[in-house]
C-alpha cells in the first residue's frame, strides 16, 4: 500500500482543530502520515508545535506568518520566529508570501514580512513553504533575491498559469498540488499544466479543511477537506500525468521526505 505525506494541513486555527485526534487517526488508517501542520502566524505556530509534541513523528509543522496576517509583523517578530524555528518539530519557515487577491494586510507589510521570513529561512538553513495569489510579479522579484541562499522552496497550492509555472520551475521550486485540480470548473488549466511538473518537483497536499476534491465519490456529507482524502488527489493527478498511481505516490512521498529533511524511517 502506498504511503503519503500531506504537506499542508491547517490543523490549528481551523474547523479541524477540535477533532484533531480523530483527523490524525483517520489519515493514518489511509497511510497518510506524517502530516505537515501549517503555522499561519506566530501564536498559531506555537500551537502547532505544542500539537506536534503530542504526536511525535506523526506530525511536523511550519512556523511563519501568512500574508493575511502580515500586518502583525513587527520588530520583535524576527527573533520570535527564529526562536520557534529551532524547535525539533519545525521543518520549514512559512506559510509566508504574498496575497493580492484579498489584501487582508497592506501590500507593503506583506512584502516586508515575506522578505524577513525568507532571510530567516536562509540563515537557519530551513526550507520555506510559500503562498502566492494574484501577486506573481512581486512574489517572483522578491524570491529571486533570496533563492540562491534557500535550501528548498515550496509554493504550496499552486494554481497558476503556464507563464508562472515556467518561471517557478526555472527557480527550481517544488510545487504543491491540491484538490483544486479535481475541480472541473476552476481547475481545468491546472489539470493541463500538472503534466509538465517534473517528477522530482511535485508534492501533493489537501490544504484541509479547504478545497475538498469535487471528484470524491461517494460525496462526503461534510464540506470539510481532510488529510485522509490525499490518496484520492494522488490517484487523480497520477491519471492526469499518465503515471502508475503507486509509482507516482512513491515519487511524491520521497520528494516530501527529502524536502522537509524527515527521518528516512518516516
């Protein structure tokens, strides 16, 4: 049976939090383990670390400030994030980046927080897990300045176009594919592009509880996405790419393990 690593799960600060034990166990039963829990701000990153301590080797996490929360970034945030990132369960800086779609934080604050976190990731030799929406040009310009010093860079929940795909692959990014690709309305372009992501640069994720795959059958009663659905996404993507599903699962599992520098026994 193939093994999977869900590289982006919003297990704290979301509707999944109160059922975390059940969510983790259901994922394990589908061979989805470990899970990478996302930190979206400094307080949430601390929560994620605490949760990881209760589930050693089943959970790892990121520590960072999402562009939606970038207005919270202040002078003290730099040292706070560095301190959090030294914890053994933290495997990446993030989720950080730019989001010009919703602009929940001013764009100048987003850019400031993004650059600061890239610098921390480079300094600590940690990979970075990033978010970009409707901000391709600024995102690319900032990232280019730091890419050579980053040990790894993952753009999670990639939903871009051909131009952005080519630019991100040129920067040797890893790309995270979600259930967005299963949406016949919004995901049509991604379904065409996913074929061209190299075997060693593709990762899969649920971004749960968001982006429930529309192709799940039977359709779940709840609209919440869960890590246990990751094998469905993997099989769907493998079919699009014309690959054997077991072989594809092996590729993305090993990509995830290497990217986050996880124990080979995971």
